[in-house]
């Protein structure tokens, strides 16, 4: 089973504490998050992708509700 986390749960902290949150989620067993332009815009895309790569953490392409099995 693959585990992911919806970054919006961290509200503004995902922007100010990105590395600590990503590291913690990765160490806990999560493999990725739906994260991106809502928090980082296009200006910081490369910085975000490098950070995610550092922790072997993936950026989800889409969020699917639990109704879809």
C-alpha cells in the first residue's frame, strides 16, 4: 500500500516549514503529497522538486477522494 498526505492539512506551515514537514512525513512512511502551485506558485517549482527529491518524496499529480477505490 502506498501512503500519501494532503499538504493542505498543514495550512501555511507547508510553505514556511517545508523541509521539516517533508522529512517527517517521509520518515514516517508517507511517499508523497499533493503539493504545488497553491503553496509555491511556479517561481519556486525547481526548489520544491529538489527538496522532494532529497527525501525521495513524490509530488502527486492529483487528489482522488476516498469514494474512488
